[in-house]
C-alpha cells in the first residue's frame, strides 16, 4: 500500500460513524418484521426504527426525502434484499451515507443464507410485464425458521459494529432461536391435521409458509406477482380451485378483498387475511405473534369450511 492509498484508507475509516451518543447501535430497517427481530437480537444495546408500517406493501412504497433523513442517523440499515423493495436503493443513495451503500458493513441484506424458492430459470428473467420476484421469492420471512437465519445475519452485523457486546448479542440470538424452534414445533403439531390441504393465495407471498406447514398451493388470484386479475383469470383461478378441492384463499391487508372474497364464495369457501408483517393486523405484535396469528387464522378458516386431511395427507 503506497502512502496515498494508505491515507485514503484511513480517511475512509475516519468517515465510519461512531456509535450514537449513548453508545447504542442505531438500526433502521425497511420493514417492521426486520425491526422486531433486530430489537430482539440487539436488546438494550440498540435503538431501532422501521421505514415501513405493518399494513403497507413492501413492493409499493414510494421513496421519500423523510426516509433518506432517517437513514442519515443509521449505523446499520437492514433490508430484505433481492427485488423485494424497489425503493430501497433510492433511499440508500439519497441518504449519501457511504457506510450504508451496498457491499459496506452498514448495509445488511437479510436474504443472505436463505434457501430461496421460485428462482426463475435463466432466460425467464424479464420485467417486460412489470414482473417482480425476478431473483426468487422475497417473502422468505414468513417461514419462522427463516426468521432464525435472519436473526443470525443481524447478530453477525451487530457483533461487527459493536464487538464489546458480542456475548450479549450471541445470547440474545440463542434465546430467539430457541423460542422460534419451540414455537415452530408446537405450530407444526397443530397443523398436522391439515397436511396437504390445498389452498389458493392472492399474491405469491406464502410459499415459505405453505411448505413449512405442509400445505399445498394450487392457484393464485394474481396472474403474476403484482399484476391484478381480469375476469378471465378469476374464472381460471376458480376452475383450478374447484378441480383441486381448494376452498381457502389467503390474502394480505392491502389486496383487493372483493376479488379474494368473490373467488372464495364461488368455490363455497372463505378468504382469510393473514399477517404479512409485524403490525399488519393488531394481533401481530411481534415476530412470534405474527407466526402464531397466521396459523390460528388459517386453522379457524379450515374449521369453518370443515376441511380435514385424509389419512394419505390429501384432502378429500
Ligand atoms: Zn411479492
């Protein structure tokens, strides 16, 4: 390293932010679910705020100067990565905080280490029709065991930013992982009666959840992620559900509930609004509460339509 490179390197280090006045790591997250996991792993050593509110759709947030101002105070910015949040690169650039740029330690991509589902084959990648999910399905946080992987990524980022508190971050992570493992085991047991039950979804937000709890997704109300259905697609969706014996439609707070209810009524079933984020519904007050609410609401819907799994794992 020559003298000039050395000088530039030390200037870059000098530009890295010191921790906040009270020695806390200030974390900004894109979504409230990431904020809740960061709070649980960070404990008393962090302050956390989310750009997005629970009921909003992370695909459709409009980047605002106020979001960029929030990032200016952040030691770490945690986001979902992939193409989940098209507004995130804009607010990172707009914040002008070099330590939050992609590839820098302050930029934490929560998709690291996740086994992605629905990754398009080479040659299928196109945004020609407004496609989203082009790097694989970005709704991975809805499988609780992926929540543990996210927590590990956050713990590693916190240890790198604030190594004196390494032991606390490790303990918080282990406690979180233990709680989630126990919760997943308990909920899997509750869902055992509905193994293989066919369901439809409004948006493709649920493949990680569906696989974790042994369900079978057979139809989607949106013809492609982010594209609203026309009458022809609604008819096709109803026909597919009837053929597969699916009578529950999973939707989110921000979707067109009339479309979901129309499809559900036509198959003699029901639409159920699940929590796609912490805070999406009042009951989803934490990550654990979100997962439990989703299983509870789905079981309630299955019971209302009288669905039970056949001994071979498929519903009659
Ligand atoms: Zn999506």
